[in-house]
């Protein structure tokens, strides 16, 4: 559970802590895999939601609801999918959530405080996967010395 935050990978829980302690005005956007949609959260105070910084699901999930969370230190969060606003939700306990039907593209969470935008987080569906071919320089990698 990491997020590209200030061009470095940071654990999602750290983003939450930085916001909670007032060390940043930045925000984070995270999703729960659609196969878990509707499941109740079970855990203790030490357990964390199973979230990822990913907006990239297989075609079988097109149109299926995905729980999206925006973490931020504002009053409300706006959810934007492919340039279209899906609405705003109040931020409670540093988090706002919305169920969004999956479609590839750009998912954004915009955090507002007192009506002014203070941060934006973005997830982007990757393009087609590239093919990587590894060709060994040697025929064999076994031990060559005899003992």
C-alpha cells in the first residue's frame, strides 16, 4: 500500500499520519478492488483497510462499483473521473469515500477547505503492457568449477 507522493513511494498510512498531524496539505486517493465491494470492514484498531493506489482493473470489472477513498485535511473532497465531476463528499476523520463505477482513465480526488482547493491526487489507468524479453548471455548459469 504505497502511493507516489512527492515523487517517492510512501506507505499509505504515512500519508494519513502526515495529514493528521498537520504536516502537509497534500492528499491521497486509494481504491479497494471491486471484488471486495460491499464487504464489511473487519479488524481491530491496528488493522488497516485493504486499499491500493491503483485505477487499473481487468475488463470484467467495467461498470462495477469500486470504493474510492480520498484522504485530506479539508472539509470536502470532489471525485472526478475522466474530467467529469461525480460530486463532493464531506471529509470525516480525514477521509471521504464514494462508490464509483469502474472505467479506465484518470481518477482524481480534489480536497477543499473553506471552499478553496488545497490539493489534488490522481490515479491513471496504465496503457497496454509492454513486452519484456530476457535473453541470457550464457547458455548455462551452473557452477563451472569442479571440486
